[in-house]
């Protein structure tokens, strides 16, 4: 597939991503509770970096590519917030100590980057050879959107039952697991036998959720751009800032109670766009959805989602205040 990236740009980009991961590992080498000041500082850096890179893409490769990059990044950043919901529930379910949370998140980010890199390469190879892969990707996103909508209506959009997770059941059968955390150690020797720690178990659970999110996010951004490099870099930038963003949004994530409805609409729209693109390749008379329209639709959905969430939260607070007054 055509790409703006030369081998040199690929090399530099992967080098920068690895360097940023090393910096993150150094920053988390000593377990500590993350202050809001620290989290906001890192979050600002990880937002400024992709925005600045978008200016390079726009100036060096034209407005069309720049628009694809920014739209793809917006989609991936939105999906990454949904990642945070699940990570938050997993960390709570495993009772991860505050000082260890950012290291678990960092392992999850590394796993997500590796998985998405594999999915992106496979997707690029498949899309370059078979037009019907656009149809498959579109149907995957439509099905995911329907599932998200159904779960949101039932109020089950963000539920995690650790004991029912298959990966947890399998791991517990293969190796014993200690009752207590041993810092950031993944394994320890207990009674002469090697055993996993709860830290290892939650890390494995996070990796398992990474697989699910990769299945959704890679087709979603391929619905915006066919450039494998832009697909990779938007995924990388969206994921790299998750560790810090978690601590900024930890208290505010619950306020986005309509996020699943918004994500369902976005994934449904991109899925429909991919199906139309496949039909356009087979029957040229079928219209294709331009990137600019995609950006307007996605921004509009996000604006509506945030607005309705804020209104719903305001009404809930007012209702609680009225109930409190009534009890007195």
C-alpha cells in the first residue's frame, strides 16, 4: 500500500517510540503514587507531541494526508479512553496498590503497541491484495458498534468479572498465584516452588484486553487512512499517553456515562464507510465518504456524547440534592 514513510522515517519513528518507552520505564522504576501535577505534565507532553507531528505531516505531505492523520489520531484517542475504563476496572478488581498502577499500565501499553504493530502489518498486507478485506473490516466494526450499543442500553458496557476471565482461569491452573503483591515482581519462590504474583496476573489480564482492543482499533483507523505508517503512528501516539492520562481522568471517567453510545456511533459510521469503500472498488458508481466528512461526523458525535453526559450528570447531582433535602 502507498505510504508517506521512507525506510528512514520508519526507523526514526520506531526509534522515538522505543526511546519514549524507555523514558517511561525509567520514570516508573521506583514505585510511587502519581501526583496530579506529574500526570498533567506528562499528558500535556503526549498531546503536544502528536499535534506537532501532524503539522509536519501536513506541511511535508499535503493537507489530505494531514487530515487523515488528525482524524485517525482523534479516533484512536477516543478508543484509548475506552481502554482506560477497562484498565481502571481491572486495577480495581485486582486491588492493585496505588504505587504499582503506573507500571501495570506501562506493561499494558507495551503489549498493545506490539499487538497493534502485528495487526497493522497483517492488515496492510491483506488490504493490498484483497479488496474484500475492507468489507470484513467494515463488518467487524459494525458488529462491535452494535455490541457496544446493546451493552450500553443494558448498562453492562464496562463490567469486569475477574473470576470469569478465561485467561485468569488458565493461568491459575498452570501456576500457583501468591495472595499478596511483592512490589513489581512478576514471580517469586514460595515453599521451594516458583509462583506468580497478583501483579503478574493483572498484567496478563491487561494483555488479554489489549488483543480485543487491537481487533477494533486497527480496522477503525484503516477506515480513515490506507497508509500503514499513519495507522501505526496514530496508534502509537494514542497509546503512549495512556499511562499519564489514566491518572488525570481517573476521577472524571465516570462522568462520561454516554461514551459507549458515542463509540458505538463512531465505530458504526467507520464500519459503514469501509463497506461503502469496498462497494466503491467493486462498483465505481457507489459514492466514497471523504475524509473531511469523516472528521466532521466524528467530532460531532464526540461533542454530542460529552454534552449529553454532562447534562445527565448535572441532572443526577440535582436529583441527589433534592433527595438529600427531602430526607431532612
